[in-house]
C-alpha cells in the first residue's frame, strides 16, 4: 500500500498528535460538543495504527511550511507536534517534506491532494482542486493527481533537508 498526502491548511491527520488534533477540532464553527471532540480525536489516533502494519505501507507527506508556523494548540502542543514529525520522518517507510513559504507557485495551491494505491493495483485519489473534490479512480484522473503530487514533491525541500527546518522551528517554540 502507498499513501501520498499534500496538505496546505494543517498538518496531515496521520501526523497529528492528540493535542494538535484536539486544538483543530475545538476551533470548528459551529463548535463540536466536548464529547464529540474527544470521539473525533480518538478516531484520528486510532488511524495511526497504520504505522504498525506489516508489511509497512509506503507513506509520503508534503506539508506547507505555513502549517508548521501556525500556532495551533499552544506552546507545548506545538513542541510535541514538531517532535512527532521528527520521529515519524525517521521511519524508513516514510518520506516527509516541507514546501517552503518562499517557493514559487505550484500545483497544490488549489488544495489538499491525497493518493492511495493498494496491493491489488487499484488506486483512488482526491484533491480539493480537481474533479469537484470528489474521489477519483479513473486512470486518467489518477494520472493528473499523480502528476500534480509529483511536481509538488519535486519543488518541496528534500526529505534530508526537512528535519533541519523542523528542528529550527522546534528551537524557536
């Protein structure tokens, strides 16, 4: 299994800590009741079991630098989130990249992109900026999303340079 995610408005759900996720759910308008926030956080954290699968899926994430700079959840939540990103970024089945704020325009500027490829050869993708945000599984549509995601990855910081940026932000927190 392969998963590719470009996220431009918040840190991707599979990378979030409980504190970060909770802070995102708590700012929703109209607000969720407290018990719904906790249910949503628990559901999001349950999805993290994907990191424990064997064989491990290939996971690729590109985050906009602005998502890392946005003050979500307070100082301690941000520190924990940066530490989580550094930890996950070290896994051999994970590629973590950041799109620098000073980068040129790129195909992800119209919103999030998600690509899932399964062992049986099937795939599905979704993008806020393509196909009216609906899931896409036709080969032509998937090729468009793959092309956009590939271009984003090519323009983002390489995985080897991304930890230095995260460590710098962690030090500034």
